[in-house]
C-alpha cells in the first residue's frame, strides 16, 4: 500500500504591517492519499488545503528542512507524518506571532515537543481551519497552546 503524500507550497500574500520586516508567504499544506484516483485528482486540480497560514519564509523554510521535508522546484513534500504535523503546528503558531524573539521560542518549543502533543495540536488547528477555511480561526487555538506551555 502506498503512503500518503504531504505537500507544502508557498503563495504570495500581502505583507502584514509588523515592526520586523521579514519576507512573508502564505504556506498551503495539502494531503494527497493513495486511494484518491488519478482521474479525480486531474478533475479537481485545485484541491483545498488542509491549512493556510501566513509565515516568515526564511524561518519556516529552515524549520521544514530541519524536520525532514524535501524540496523540489520550490515545493516541499514528505511521506512521514511527524514532519507534517510539526509543520502544521509551527505554521499555525507563526501565523499568530509577531515579534522575532517569540518566533525563536516557538521554533524550539515545536521542535522539542513530544509527538503525541504535536499530533493533538495539529488536529485542533486543522479542525479550526476547516470549519470555515479562514486563517483567523487559528487565533484562539494558538492562544490556548501558548497558555498551556506558559508563553502568554
């Protein structure tokens, strides 16, 4: 049986007005399962992403490469679950973090978080995003994560 394929690509997003000027992109994370037929995939070229989040490109790209994602032509992919879940959690947290010091703290938090916690929080973020496909729906769950780990 073939493994699912997790794909991440970056899109243009209008830069947010923040104090630190970092290049920002919209990270779109997709899940392709082996049981979805080739015909169906061709018909539905623009399948909906599992999660969208505005992220600083350099920080997030370094995180992806460190956690086991591969890159080809600007598109990141992996077939392992753990890097996929870590990317979801880190993208969601970066979406709601504005200063550079906090971004570095979140980087180490997500990188060192146990797998079961990562899986739980990624499911929370996916459900929050899929309810209305809006990035703003990630704010409350991210605040909850920050409260649990003492970053508020």
